[in-house]
C-alpha cells in the first residue's frame, strides 16, 4: 500500500543500516583466498596491554570524539526528524491523492467505454429494447454508483431506463436539457456539471450524456446518472478513507460529495487534484486526519546521553579484553591460514560426516575429484550426488554399518560419479572422528583417485590378451601347416585312384561294348575336380600360413559366384533359403586367387544361411550382388545380404577379432581369415545393416587392367 511504502522510505532516508554480527565476524576471519595464506605480523607476538603512550592517547581520543558527536547529533536530530516526518506525510498524501484520482478516473473511464459501446450498438440498430434494458440493469448492478441509465429519444423523452420507470430511478429528476443540447451540438460524450440541490435530503447527481447519431440523423441520447457520494463510497478504498477525509468540490468550493473520517488532524495535511472530466469542473480534495509530529520526549534524549556516558565507562573495561582478543585472533588466524594452505595442497580428498551421514566438511581436492563445489556438498544428507547408481546398494550398506558402529577403518575400493557423469574408481579409508572429550562425532574419510592404476591394469590385461591371441594364432599356423602337409599325400592318392578308375571304366566300356557310362563318368570327373579343388585350397592355406603372396590370375566373378551357389545350394535347401543374384552385366575381371576368393564367398554365404535359421521361412532370402563400385574407381564391389536378426553393436565391435564367435561350436577364425584374404588382394571387407532386416557383408577388389595387372 502507498502508506506502507512511505514508512519504508522514511527508514531509508534516515540512513540507518544494520550489519549482522555473524557478517562482521566472517569479515574479520577472512584471511585471503584458499591456497594463498598471509603470514600475520603478530603471529609470534605475545599478548601485551596497551599503555598510555601517544598511540594509546589517540586510541582513547577517537572514541571520545565519537561520543561528543553523538551528543551533538542528539540536540539536532529531534527537530530534523520532526521536519522530515512532516515532509514525508505531506509527500505521502500527495502520492496517495494522485493514486486515488487515477483510480476514480480509471473506473469512470471503464463506465464511459461501456456506455459508448452500448450507444454504438443502438445506433447500428443491433440492440432491441429488451436486450438494452438487460444491459442497463447489469451495468447498474455492477456499478452501484450509477443511479440510472436511460435512453432518450430526439425530443428528450425517456424510452428505456435501467429501472423501467420504477423504483429509486423514477424519483430522479429528468436529464438537463442544456446538457443534452450541448452533447448533441458537439456530437461528443460529456459530463454535466453537478450542483448541490436546494434541500439536503436529495443526493448530488451528475449526468453523463452520449449522443446517438445514425449518419447525420440525431436519434437521441444515452444518459447515465451518477451519485457523487456513491462515487466516493464505491471507488475509494476503506483503508484510505480510514486515514483521510475525501471531498469532491466544484470551482466555488461547494461540497458535492464527502466521505469523512474521525481524527484531530484536519487541515494540517491537505491536497487537491482536478478530475479533468469533460465539461465538468470537479476537484478531488484529501484532508489527512494525522496531526503535526511532536518533538521527541526529553526522557529519551536523557536516556541516550546516559547510555553514552555508560559507553565511555564500558570502553575502559573492555579495552583490556580487546588487547587479549586481538592477540588471540592473530594467532588463530595464522593457525587457520596454515591449516587451509596445508589442506589445499593435498592431492588426497578429505571429507567429514556426522553420525547421521550428513556431510560436514570437504577439502578442495575432494571437490575437484567429484567435480562439485563445496556449497553443494556440505550439509547434504544421503544419498550423495556423487554416488553412482550401479553401486547405490553398496553405499547404503556401508552407511548403515557406520550408523550401527560396526564399520572398520580398512580401505575399500568403490566408484564415484562426477558431475559430468564420468565414473572414477577410488580407494576410501575412514576412521572415527573424535572431539576434544574423546566422544565420537562422526567419521573422517580420505579418498584416493586410482584411475591411473586401473588404467595401467587394464592396459596390462589387454597386452596379455594380445600376447595370448598371438600365441594361439602362431599355434594355429603351425597346425594348419602340418595339416596341409599331411593331407596333400592322401588327396594325391585319391586323385590317382580317381584317374585310374576313369581309365578302367573307359577300357571295360570299350571291351564290353557299353555306351551308357556317362553318369558314372560324370560322377568320377566331379569327384576328381573336387579333389583337385581341395588340394588347391590346402596349398592356398599353406601359402597363407607361410605369409607368401597368393597366386593371382584373372577371375570372372560371375562364374565364381555361380560355382559358390552350386556348393551352397544343398545347405540352402535344408534351411529353406532362397538364393538371388544381382550381377552387373559386362563385369570386368579381377586379379585374384580363385580358390581363396571362392572360400571367402562360401564362408559368407554359409554364415548368411545360418543367420536366417530362426526367422520365418517367407523372409529367408539370400542375395548375392556384384557390380562396379561407385565409391572406389577401378574396383568391383561384391555383397552378401541376409534377412536375419542382424548384428548387435557390442558384437560388431569384436566381429573380426580372432577366436571370437557367436556360434556354440565356432572357432572364431572364419571372418578373421576372410578379412585377411581380402586385404591380401588389395580390398576391404566390412558389414552394414540391411534396410530390410539382417546384415550385408561387402568387399571390394581392384579390377584387372588392360595390361593384365591389377
């Protein structure tokens, strides 16, 4: 409220300021930023008593001068305070009067807007009498200061009124003809000048005229009759009328409306404001009931003087204690600075908790460790913001042990979570925190960040795994070399026997005169071809193990893919998998080892068929494609796509690692050998997700140029 704002302004004007004792103590204890302690000049000084030397006289003289200044101020302050209070009351009354004038003008303006809107609808012919009367009644009930709202015809006769010609409105005098003519002549809404009635039994009324025009045709007027006393009653707040007498007067100082309040101070603080109503001269005058302020009682002044003399006496009594306290504060400040510097220089995190688990202290190293300021940690109750969700149960269990008093001071490893979400492994040691009487008040903990140690351990573990994988690869190479050497001889014998069987078959057929030996011959020839192929594969494996350059020759990928499909058809039929090829016509040849390349394609197709074992038969489609690689000029791209369940991201990270397999009986070397084989031929093997579901393995090989080189 305005009156309350004035009282607050008075306090600010006097210039008093209250500084809490805690703030003053904190200011005295502030010794500099953490980590940069200042060495006190009195650190080693012994507590001494001030003597009456020149410095002592000055120290006594300054308080005495202040006491004399206080006494002089006490003689001047009462009169100045009285004048300031009188000025403040007058300024407050002016501000309140201006606010009240704006409030009345705002309320009258709202009524003017409603009446003009009603007049526009009447002139437009969109407001019948029944609706008009309802609107008038509603406006009159909403604003009790409106005694009557009436519509007059062009001759000044009332056609529709808010009370229908009955009730209190029927006793009101008709609108002033001069006011109607003035509004008609100016064609603008205006107020009529209110005048006090001859008798005191009738209220002072004020009319508001709104002329009604339809083009240039005068239809009549809309007249609202106000009660001037009702304006004060409805628009002046009760709290303002309680402390002020409010009047509405005309230019001749005739009282048009009055709302009075009791009190002895009338005529001391007054203010007037013109309401600025069109064609109406009305002034708002306020008269405060507050009387002029009195001087402060002499008893108060004498009490302050006595207190000042007591202050002088107390200075002498306190001066001795001040000397001792200053020396003790210097020593304590130096000790606190040394302790703060020591704690700030630690790389070990320190924290203190009370018996309930509430954090009571953290050092800067702990704050850096968890990435949070001390203000967010001190005073917090569990769960703490640096507790990782995955080990929350462990934290709560250890806290319960601490509360039960069964914990020990042995170190334990756990995980903290920084403010950015990063996890850090830590080593925690906790011990009971005792006060000067030996009573336990909490737990003190020291925390070590062991991220570097964990990182070294992880690096060492990975190196061991790599060494083990290398050893297993070397062992596999030796086994492969031995198998290749041992299998070559039986395969050579089988090839010789197959060739001999073919020769014997031809000889017996000629002797017996048989002509239909084609199926047997075809079977033997295919067996012989597969034996040759097996031998070629074994030699290729032997070459691969020896890390020699594979034998390269021009390869037609379309024919190679056709051979692979013949070998994979048996497995595809067993699993009800349909094979579809998309080979670009006129595909250039590549320079490669056909047996090794065929083995890569056969391995990829078998993996694709096995990946679709668990999907519905309608989705089991294997698509093999080959074409010019649009992303690598001079290369041919080959893809093998299935529609299985796909490859999970965590599996894809280790898919081409040796000895990693998702099959129960797999060795984990198939895809590793396939990738190595493709890289031997100057290409790359990778995979991606199939848009239709499943996985697409693809690789690219350089094409054979016109000179026969890749």
